[in-house]
C-alpha cells in the first residue's frame, strides 16, 4: 500500500505564515515602478530651468526692483509698488564701519508680530487706509495662469496684524554672499494658521541684506527672478552667479529624473507667492572679528574667551506680487540656532536634576509610610495625578530627544530620570491600592455558611485563615479527631457484602446552598491593572494637549487642573477625619519642584530661552495664578493639621461624616458556632 507522508498541521501553518511574511517584506522594500506622469513633470522642470539659465546668461542690471519685460521667465511681469519700495528702503542696510558689526550667519528662528502696510488712497489728499478688520476670509480671488486651466485661488492672509515665524538656515557660506533657505508661517493674532511656504534666497554678510522668494512651478519662478531684486550692480552679479550655479545643479538632477522636497513644494496647491526683504540690524561697540569669533566658538567650541553680543534683530517686509499683500515688522529678535541648542541643553539638565530629587523624595516618603495605618491616610488620586504628570513629561522628553539629535544626550538622561520617577510613583500607587482595598464597597449580607471553603490566592494555593486552621487542627492534650463536614458528594453507598435494609422514610433534606470559592486578589494582577489604566491616561493626555495646543486659555486651565494634586488629599482628610497623611518634606518638595518648573517654562520662554513655545505678556498672570493655587492647597493641608481636618465645615456636616464613615466591617457568625 502506498503511504503518502502528511505534514503536521502546525508545520504547514508556520510555513504559510513565513511565506506571507517574506512576501510582505518584498512588497514593502521593492522599488516603485517609474511614474510616467512624474517623469514627464521632472523633464518639463528641467526644460524650464534650462530656459531660465539661457535668460540669465545675457541678463544685465537695469535698476533695483526692475525686471525686464522681455525676460523669458515665468512671472517676469512682477512690479513692486512704490509704497512697498519705500518700506524696503527704510530697512536701510548699511556697510560695515568702525564700531559696527553684522552677524555673518543668520541661521535661527524669528518670531514676532506683523502689521499690514496700508495701500495709498486713490485720492492723493487722503492718508492711506487699512481694510476693515471684519473683512471676510477669501474675499480676494486671483485667477491662475492659463497653464493651470480655468481655475482661481484665494488670498488667505487676512486682518491687519498677526503673528509670524520665520525659520532661516544657511547652506553655503563665504564672505560675499550666502545661500539661505527658510520657512515662513503667518498666523492670526489668536494663533490660527493662515499661510505657510518654503523660501530660498541670499544673504549679504557685509551689509546685513537678505532677500528670499517662494517658487511655484509654471506660475512664479522666484529663484530665477532673485538677481533682479538686488539693490545695486555688484550684488546683482553676485546673486546671478549663485543662482546660476543652483539652477545648473537642479537641472542636472531633474534631467536624471531625481526629485526632492523642494520639487514637491513647487507643485503644491496654488497659493500666493511672496518676496521677503530682510535687514539684519548692526551691532554697536563690537568689532567684526570679535563677532566672527563668537559665532565660530558657539558652533565649534574650543574654549576661547569670547564676547557675548546681544540678540540678533531683524526687520522685514513681505510682499506678494500676485495677491498684492504687503506686510512688515520692525526690530524682532531672532533666536540663533546656537542659543536654541544651549537653551535646550540647559532645560534638559535642569529637568533631569529636578526629576532626580523628586525620585529621592518619593523613596523617602514610601519608606516613612511603612505601616498600613499610615498608608491608608494617603490619597490614591494625589499620587496618581503626580504619576500622570511624570509619565507625560517622560514622553515629552523622549520625543524631543528623538526629533532633536543635537541635544539628544541630555534629554535622554532626563527621560531616564523621569521614567524612574514614574516607576516608583506607580509602585507607591500599587501599595496604596492594596492597603485601601477593604474600603471598597462589598456585599455584606450575612448568610448562613453551610460549608467552609478555603480562601485561595490568585495563583490557586490555599491561604490559612482562622476558620480553616481551627477545623483542621486538633486541640492540645486530646486525641486527634477528624471533623468531617457534610458535602453534596457524601451520600450512602450500598455495601456489596451486607444485605440491604429497608431505609426509613424521612423528610426530604433541604437543598444545599452553593457558595463560590473565595479568592484573594493577586498583587501582580493589581499592578498590571494600575499600569494599564495609567498608560491609557498618559496617551489620552497627549491627545488632549495636542488638541488644546492652539487654545492658549484651555491649555492654561488644563495646567491648573494637573497641578491640583493636593485637592484629593484634602478631600480624604475630611472624609476620614485624619491628618499627617504625608510628610512635609514630600509636600513642600513636590510643590516647589513642580510649581517652579511649570512657572519657569511659562514665564521665561522668550528671548534667547525660547525652546518649546514663546511666552506672552498674559502668561505672567497665569504663572502667578498657578503658584497661588498650588500654595493655597498647601496652606489648606497645614491648616488641617493645626486646626483639624474638618475645621472649615459646619458641625452638622461633621456629625454626618462621622455617622456615614463605616469604621468596622460586619462580622458574620457561622452557623456551626
């Protein structure tokens, strides 16, 4: 007989899963097939760049802001209005003189407030007017070039003032001209987003002049038009050479069908293109060589003695050629990238030290709460709120360390200390939960016990109790006797060697009551439950804060709620009528460390110390409110220890609380006693 060998079912299942896994890996890492539409777009972009190179090769300087009409470049019909030119000229870059110095590297972030430049009135005898603030959004409709078909787009920058963020990064450096890339974000006064774009431009270190433009394919070739926005013939030649080399590299890349993030931005949805004119304000009382040494030492520390100049300040004008929007700002401080990293490292080290001290306070408090009576006084929710804050900060430090690799080392150390603090606070929570478990409401109905079953732990092993021990232990100086309790299985069975006797008729026995076997909760399962709900709460807090980040008032209210961790302890002192639940070293230490850390991040996120966000003038009031609220809670705890835990409630409520609190459990008397 022919026997066909059959594989085991588990082996077949494992082989199938392995094949599916390898197939998924192959699909994920296999190169995508070339997209013919994308390849055609890259080819068209290379052709346009070749056309721009041909136009720039023979271009000459005809005047500041003067673009030749016969220039064969998309968007060459740009005209800068006279009132915008006056604003740009008022920026007044000056050449380096004795006692003047300019920053040679403008890499950093500028945050400030912009104001709309009023357009001149049609009546020359009337002053310029600003549009009304109640103007509806998307009121100005701009027709797109015919290459895009019959479509339009809108001017999304509305209002007469708001906030902006300009992130600058220099990629090429020399003494004459530098290539700069940037990102411009324009928001409303309340922080709502309105506009965002990528920028490319040039920086002249000798006079502090910066010109940036956006680029939209087939609509506005801003990079090609950049030389014609120069202020004189010398700068025109420098910008022309730099732009020519950039276009040449970009054309070679597109000719080989390679794309980048800049290409994706060029094909973004239609929006207003902008030209940004910046002026780096000169510094007085410092030489250019000393300032250059300072910038070099901040980037590549060697231990040399350097001067510490004031913050870099920039003034700027933003003009949109197609939408006609003109904005400006004056003397806004910029955060140099070196100072940004220095602020991040300092904040990380201080936060790590605070977390380390908090770990010590938690360990000392756990050691002092060694007895169940002292642990029963501590509020579970007070420690839970502090553990929630520690877990949230641990996640913030970890994400920041992953995203900002320049300060990853100090932030990873801070993440470790915050994680240790969170773990010990979770252990403290588990201890409080086990001790306070009998306080939870249970079914206390007294029922007769027909059979005593052993109380078992969570792992199934029996636990000795007074009742089971008394039943199975013989009394001293008496012969050991076995006490057999009636069970449903104990029924008479006939003997095979004796004759069956007629059984007397008896009344039917009452049905036996069934009782479930009691289990003692396992400590590990309790800790697992606490940890599970804790991590879900931390994730929910992350989601909530990301949603509230654009609403500053709601963010401040959430911060006040998170720093209300002494309120549950005050409530437990009142309900239990106890005091001295926590040591004053722990109370004062946690209040000072958590309060000062929060207030420092609220008050001093400005100037050179802007790292997470930028503080506003109204944040000073919220900082004092937070400190006052924290110390008010501590004052109530002190008053409860001095005057009694229920000193601020009436006598009737005091009596009611004494009656409501059940100090003794109902003791059930077994039926066999």
